[in-house]
């Protein structure tokens, strides 16, 4: 089985999600949209890999907004069309934070600015805790989705819709992949200032992430195993028969 992680910047490793998928037998492939040297001028041109070569696409987070077309328009419109095409061909998609927002936008939803940022570890309210545990999950976002009309919202909190399903896809607002090295990469690339502006102590946040890691790994594994069992595996069999 093949999983493609679409990494929009160089600070978005597969981390715990890649670990969980690898444990299920997936081969992990990574595609970087904005190279490190273009991080501050991200309006690059890219050609995404053929989605038909993969059983699962995982578009990851990003420091930009889906609607910020002046900064990322050269690739964000192409990726929206890419996701629509993948879904039409029965390829499963797991969208994480910015990736989940792309998934919503590609299916007729919207992405809007949140009244306030949501940063750090937060509990969510899940309708299906066996599939999507209530957390806590790590958050770092300034935008939120207005789900597509055909989507089924399965988790939420006061800040935002936290998980929705549409077709053979699952969009998440939180970051199930986060581990201490991932968070340190964010903090060392502008995140410390952002966290401080939000009234948070970045070092305490990093310590919390280190303490939360064993439980977070188990929650992420449960989420990924459920998604694989209920969505990816049955759909993969159907694709093979067509």
C-alpha cells in the first residue's frame, strides 16, 4: 500500500501519522510543495505526483491560508483540482489542518478566519470516540472550515469543526502527527513569537508535548487504524475490481 504525504512546507514531517501508517504496512512517500529556500516567497510552481499511484493522500498543514492566493495561488488552485480528481477516482484522502481546509474547499465548503487562534493541546467533542478520540489533540490554526453541504461533521469544539467526512475522505483541523521534534521545528521558525503573542509559553508547550507523547501516539494509532479499516481498505478493494 502506498501513502503520499503532501508536505506544503519543509516543517511538516509525517511523524506520528507516518509511524502509524507504516505500522499498517504502508510505504511512506513524501512530496514537498514549497522548498525551504522558498519558505518566505512560497508562490512556486509545482507538478504533483499522479494520485492514481497511491492508495492514500495525506495533505498536511501549512503556515499560509487557503484563501491567500496572492502568496500561494500558483499551486493552491492546482492542488484543489488535484484533490477533486483524486476523490472522483476513489483515492482516499486524510487532510490535516491546512490539508483538511483544502479538502473542504475542494468539495464546496469554505475556509474563513477564526475569531481567535487555537494553539496548544485541546479536547474535542467526538461523535465517534472509538474512531476519533476526544483527545487532547494539538492545534495550531488561525482559520476554520465551513464544511461542504454533503459533509458529515463528526467532531467539533467551541473554536471550530474538528473532523468531517466526505466521500472517501476525512478532514481534520487538529494535528495528529505532532511530536516534540515537529513542534520544535515550528517554534524555531517563527512559532515562538506567534505563541507568545497568543499569551502562551512556547517552552511549556514543548514540555507538554513531550509529556503527552505516549498517549498521543496511542490516540493517533487508533485514529489511523480506524480510518484504514473503515475507509481505505474497503475502497482499495473496490478500486482493484474496476
